[in-house]
């Protein structure tokens, strides 16, 4: 009976130490497993996205609508209200926020985290189509939607300015040359333009002159619209061919619009410059951007969710020499804010803290044990555990951010405690 009990104790002891005994009795297997951990960990470290915060995709959709000339009250009652009424029937909406300004409405739809953003976008588009008959007929374009993530702020701000060229021309360089090229970079979601100065012609009508000549504002608007059409003039039908006539009558500046005939009074034409002050201006003269006290055009770059912020910024900055070759010498391209700098510094600080912690642990163990062979064990176990964690982080779609690095730093303490306790106990028993 006593022999049976001893056998049971022995078998249970073997079960408790089965994993440890395997690696102790097979050192080559242990070395290969450690090398595999380190190898896959290094591959995962290179593939991990780097950012300041974890990637959290909030199902958020922005709907924008415009009605030129309408005041905020009209936009709220005629545009925002019909759209919100349709949006309220969509499943999974947590909140609906609208902002109305002069001629513009912006509606933000926040869905719960369980809702798929692509399916939500389809439902929002269906609701917009259902609300179109209730919207004002004078809207130049139907409302548009855009998927966005409010937690994903721009990663790079750039400024384009010139002391010689006018701002509309600088804005053209920003939108047609730089913004389009950066949008093609892998990992870039979109490039927003702040302080945009698109060229436009403004006709500042004098109401007293209109009253003297008996001309209504609607006549002026109709004359301007008819004088600058985008459609074909007509067609010629022949026996074998049909030809479409297209006139080159586009008016692009104030000089072209000034001589436009608005109406006829007493047999004489009334031109636009007789009743209005026609000037070359911009589409929206209520917004502006400055850099170092100079008017400029600001570009904000947003990254795609889950991409490496540092790698995306490096790819964009690699295009700067190409931009400077294509831009005139009088146009300056400057970086306003680079979020990758703080991310690099945070990662470097945590890396230094990890290396310092491992160095102190190894030093303390060597001082107290005074055994080189025993000191080698935590020297290999600590980096292997940390580097192997990167492979698991990659498989679990984690990122190298401040929170994950902080958790990794704290977990080093557990690894250190286990290594020191086990090693001290083994040395004591020996």
C-alpha cells in the first residue's frame, strides 16, 4: 500500500514538471523554440502599426448638404429637419448632431460599436434618397455622405504660401499637385484643405440701380447662368453623320462677365458692370489660414485606420524633394505639425525603459548570486519573452502605442519577478 502511494506521488510530480522537464532534457529543442520566438517576434515588431493611441473604429458618418444663399434658419428647417427625420428610422444610431451655417448643413451620425460601418453607410444613402423630394429644389447637388472616425485626427499639417503669387494660384498648386499626389500614398485616407482660396467671380449688385432700371435680381441670376453653360449648344443632323456643337463661351474672369448683357431697356442693352461691381475673388472669403503672419493654404493629412503613422509620414516626407522641383521657387512648403515626432519619442522612451529594467535585473542577479551561468538565464529569458510578445500582438491586431507599450512595461515586472524567484529558489536548493 505504501508503494502504491509513492508511485502516485511520483506520477503526479512528473505531471507537474512535464513541461519543464521537456525543455531541460532537450536543450536543442529549447534553443530552437527560443530562436523561433525571437524570429517571429522580430517579424511581428516590424509589421506592427505605430501610433499614439489604439485604433478604435467608431461607426460615424458625416452628411453634408449645401444651398447657396440660404441662412442658417432656412438650412435647419428646410434641409436638416427632413434629413434627420429620415435618419431617425435607421437602426443602431446612438446620436444625431447637426450644424447649420450660411448655405451649408453638416449632420453627424454616431452608431453603436456593434454596427458595421459599410452597412450603416448604405442605410444612410437610402435615407438620403428618400428625403430628396422633401428638400429644396434649388440645391446644386444632393447631400453627400462620408465615413469618418472622430478619434483619428490628422497626422501631418503642411502649409503652402508665397510672397509673390496670389492665393488662388497657390491653392491650385495645393489641390491639384500636392493633395492629389499625397492621397495616392499607401496608408493615406484623405487630405483636407483649410483656408482654401478657389478662384471665383463676384458680382456685387447695386439695388438702387436695379430699381431705377426695373430689373429684378432673378433676371441677373438667370443671365449669368445662361451666359456660362456647361451643356452642348446644339446638334447638326446629316445624312451620314450627326455633329454636336460645343461653343467655347466659358467666362473665367471679371473682365469677361463685366460686358455680359443682363436685359434690354429702351432698346439699349444693360450690361452687368452697369448695375454691379464685378471683381475677381474667391469662393469663400470668410475663411483664412496664416503661417508666420502670412496668408497661406493649410493641408491636413489623415491616415487609414490600422496603418503605421511613422511609416506614412516618412513616405509623405520622401515626396518633398519632388514637390519642390515642380513648385515655383516663390512657393514655400513648410511642415506645421508632425505627430510622428511625439510617437517616435514615446516609443524610444519606452524602449529605453525596457532596456534599463532588463539591465538592472541582470546586474542585481549577478551581484547577489555571483554566478555567471545563473545570470545568463534571465539575460536570455527576458528579451525572449518581450520579443515573442510582438508576434502575439501582431496576430491579435494590436499596435505599438502608448497604452500597449505601458502594458508591456508593466508586464516586464511579472517576468522579472518570476525569473528572479525561480532562479533564486533553484540556486538555493542546489
